[in-house]
C-alpha cells in the first residue's frame, strides 16, 4: 500500500530550462506515492533526472511522511497558502498516492557566483 512521502532534493540546473537563467541550482520538494521512503526518493531522483536536473543530494532532514487525508488542511494551507493553487487538491492527492505518482513543489534556488 502506498503512502505519501516528501523528498527534498538539492539539484543543479543541468539541462532543465524551467529555472531562472541566473540560478545554478535549487532545493525542491518532490512528493511521491510509494510504499517506503526509499522507493519514494528513488522515484523522485529518477523524475528529477528525467527532467534534466542534476541530482546533488537528498536533504534527509526534510524527508517526511504526510498523511494524504490531511494533505490540504494540515500541509498545503499552513505551508503554502499563498501558492496553494499550484498544488494538487485533496481529491487529486488521494489518486496520486493510490497510483504511485510523483510531482514536485516550488523551487528555492541560488544564483551563479
């Protein structure tokens, strides 16, 4: 049975064009439906690489299991109220978890020196 996992990755730009041009890399949370955090993080890294990002490291202190039943009220609204429309709805998250899908949240980047 799948659970909902948050895997925080540190990535470099690579060939991923969706980051601002002056960003060298970013931290980004990937969310995955998977039976274990290992499976979830493997999925997250695989998706990041397939998007052209260069995986640097997993920020283990930011690894978390999130109760999908509490997704909207207990996670999205308290943490991302200003950009909540960029996250899946409560109904959508249940399907994402059930199907073992992966998506990412917003990027927090750093500029080239």
